[in-house]
């Protein structure tokens, strides 16, 4: 296996958010031809939930027959996400208790994780039938379905950090503690921050050297990361250091500046980081049209918000090597770490 693509949205002509059951053999063929293991990530429109159920049921049947060996399962980004990110608009909504139960039931069939904003509600907040957010998490984990924290709200950073920590404490108190118990979406993106994390246009890049110096000059091991980076990034990095979650970061250079990627890996170590490409090869996502940025290799929504990248494994591998990391580090972050995270089985405490 050349690479394991842990979180991305489309290959060849296939937008994973619009897959039909009959597409799976062709997706398998595309992944195998490139020597990739893949974990396709779906943005879910509410009206597409029945099609997703049918697709993952078909995936399970094919997996049982060893007909899709390069597809390690599926992930869903949302629908419980913060409001500011550049996701497809129809991919953010509040499921009913019945819809949540349907999603949870896909865990045994191959749905590996769901990206959600852990600050969207408190653990004791109730969903429509009286069950709580904590009950929802238990329903997920009892069926082998984990969460990946990300897409935070931005109006109250300390509250977001506190709710993140509450979710981590709850899950690690109930299940056998492991760094793989809770996953993440891409670090720094769609997160309240105290720093600029990417410079994507010529105007922004004119400020890059000065703003980047402010982030990188302090020694992260000595600095107060809450002040330097913000409560949420600090909480995520602290949790990673404490083996309470497994962080992911994008190395396309435009989701996050490569020098910040370098500092993050230096801080955490290559054994604690997964590379996710968060890219697609298709100009649509969840039935919404995308356009190419004129300034960088990012896909944009119709309002200019960043929806995804276009830089896949080969480009991100080159970027990692350009930072001075070796091929062993590339393989660890692109294959070993994500495979370990996906193959982990939740166990009772």
C-alpha cells in the first residue's frame, strides 16, 4: 500500500457524498489502481440518508465477500458542525433522535467515525426524545462508531474548549482509554484561534512573514498555548500529548501553512499525527457546485468559502519531505498511524 487516504471526498468522477451502492466496485478499482487504501468521507444531506444506509449496507456485503479490500470503511463529516466552515450548506443540520439512531446503526456495517462539533451542546443537553448528548455518544460507541472532533463554534472559545474536555473525560471514563478512542478533523481549520494559520491570497501572503514569526518564535513547550494559539487548539494539543485523542493535519500548505504543520509535528512527534488530505478530484460536493480558487489549489463554495483541497497524496508527500521529514515519517503519518486508528476496537473500561 502506497498510502492510506484517511479523510477525503472524491476520486476520479466519484463524489463520495453522492455515491450509489453500484458505484462501490468502481471506487475500489480506482483505489487499487493507485495502490491506496481509502476511507471515503461523506457530507450527508438529510434527504440522502436512506441512500447512505443502502450504500453502507452494500459496502458491508462486499466487504464480507472481500470484494472491496482497498476501502476500509466510511466516515461522515457532520451533520452536527459549527456554522462558519466552508462545508456544503446542506451538509449541516440537526438530526432527530431517530436519524441519530439510524446513523449509529451503521457502525457495525463499516461507518468508522462521524466528525462533529463537540461544543454544539453540553453532555446533559437533550435531543428531541429526551435522550442527552451523552446518551448519543454512548449509542455511537456501543456500536463501534467513534467521533472525530472538529468544526467548532467560534463565539465562545473557552466554552468550546471546556466542552471538548468534558467529552474527552466522559468517553475516557466510560471506555478503555486509548489515543484512538477519539479522533479529530483537521487541526486549526474551522476552529477559534488566536493566530493566523494560513495565508491563501497575495494580499494575505504579504503579511505572512510577520504573522508567522509571532506564532513560531515562542517555544511551544514553554509557552502558554492558550494565550498563543487559543483555548481550543491548546486543548486539542494538550489532549494529544495526554493520549486522549489522535490529531490530524493537512499538509497541502493552504489549509494550514507548512511551517505551522512542521512546528505541530515537531511538538507532537510523528507517532502522534495522521495526515489527512481533505481533497477531492470532483467539482461537486454533496450536490453543490465547487470552483477552483485563482490563488491556490483549493476548491471553493459559491461564496468563496474553502470547501476542500485538490492536493492529494503525491503533493502532500512532497510537501512533507520538503520540510525535512524523511520517507519513514511520511509512511508513519500516511499509513501506519491512520491504519492503527481505523482498526482500533472500542473496549469497555
